[in-house]
């Protein structure tokens, strides 16, 4: 490696929030395929998390499932401690846990506004904060925040979701600048229309607005995350990689 680049420390593991299914499960599997032991966080879907762990182990990887709602202010420290105890130091954090509660801006309830912000933005901040001291001490770290094309691009009925994801992008840039000298990179990946349970019910007409003329797959998003978590991405920080088939153009 050239001077200034950092390699993954021996024994470092990855933590992926919201990894019981969809994009999170695909990210956990992609990181495991790259040699990361992976902590698979889930809020309520224990069966899905167990299936993700089983798939990783069947492919020769190492993984464990850990329950915790990242919207709960007490959870991040507990999750990080559990990962330390059972897998080792955290070298990569993927803030993927997300929530939707759609509705027109003028009729969104305070509860629906706050729950989405608490999970999508608050969870991202709290989890990043929980691992950052360790990463700074190690002079190595990869944080990848899952944003959305809906952050910078309007989509009626998702004011709370859009606000949370736009804020995730802004948080990513600012936090990355704060730790760039410490060997820690912080980036965002912004998926577009991806085939998952979370996008079920979105009108087919949206697919026609995608220049690629198709939805993406969770594995395509996971490939972008795995790259940003790799040593090859050591000079990439404070950026957002759109995986959207051209929807943000």
C-alpha cells in the first residue's frame, strides 16, 4: 500500500443494521464474501436475521445476529459492546436500518414524522457516534450510510423519508470531514428504486421514470457498499454513490 492508505486490521469485523432482509441482508452477505465477520442487526425479524446468518455461514463466512432497535437511544452502545465481545473490533459500520411512514406533508402526523427521523437519521448518528472513538484510535474505519435518491429528488408522499435521507447525506459529509485525517472514511450509498419488501406497493409507473427502465437489486446496492468498505476505497470519503439506474440524473 502507498503512504497514507490504510488496510483492514486483522480481526476487524463489520456491523450492518437492519440486515434481516432486503438490502441489509445482501450487504451482510457481500461483506462476508469479502472476508468480514459480520454482525447482523435486526429490530423484530429474528427469523430473517437467522436466515441471513445461515446463508453467510453456508457460504463459509462468519456471522451472528443481534437484536436492537437503533431508534432506541440505549441500543447503539449495547450493540457495539456485544459485537466486541462476540466478534471483535468494529472496522466497518453500515447504517442501513430504515423506516417508512408515507403521507402527504400537510397531513403527516407528528408520530409518523418523528419515528422516521428517529430511525433513519437518529439511528445513523447514534450508531456512528458509538463506533467512532474506536475507529479513531485504530486509525482505521469504514462507515457507510444508506441514504436514498429520494433525499435530493422529490417524491410526493414521502416528506418525512426525504427529509431524513437528505439529512443523512449532509451528516455523512460533515462527519467525514471531521475524521478524515484519522484514517476513517464515511460515505453514503443512495439507492433508487430497488426490489425489496420496503418498496412493495410503489406504482409500476415509477419504473418507467428510471432511465435504465428497471428496478435495481439488493445485490447491486451491496456491491457498492462492499467497495466503499474495501481497502481500494481508502481515498474516498464524504461522498454519496447513487445506485439508481440514472434516476437522479
